[in-house]
C-alpha cells in the first residue's frame, strides 16, 4: 500500500500544475467575456488572469488559522475556569 502512494505523487504534482493553468485560462475567458464588455475595457491575456487570481487570493483569503493559533496560545496561560469563561464570551459575540 505504501509503495502505491510513493508512485502516485508525481501524478498529483502534474495534475495540480495542470489544474492551476486551467483555472487561469478559465479566468481569462470569463473576464474577457464579461468585464471587458460591461465596462468597455481591453481584454486581458493569460498572465494577467493569473495575476488577478493571485491578487484575489492574497486579498480575500481567510487568515482564520493564524488568529485561532494566537487565541489558543493566549488562553493556555490561564486556569481552566478562566479559559472556559473566555470561550463562552467568544461564542456570545
């Protein structure tokens, strides 16, 4: 079973790269079909579509895991009663 997993990882890498480029191409097509017509702007090329995807990932991605880690490390210094009270306060908000 372990040997099968070791043989499959190059396939996953190739599929991941292919999916990345496919999503960029779909973004380019959708942008040129909608935004260029609605706002009367010029069409974008493939690399500009990839940059739009990267920018949207940076701007709109959730940083929930970072805040959760900070909050849990902060709560670990308190007694169990205080931790439970703070958890209840967080749930109420």
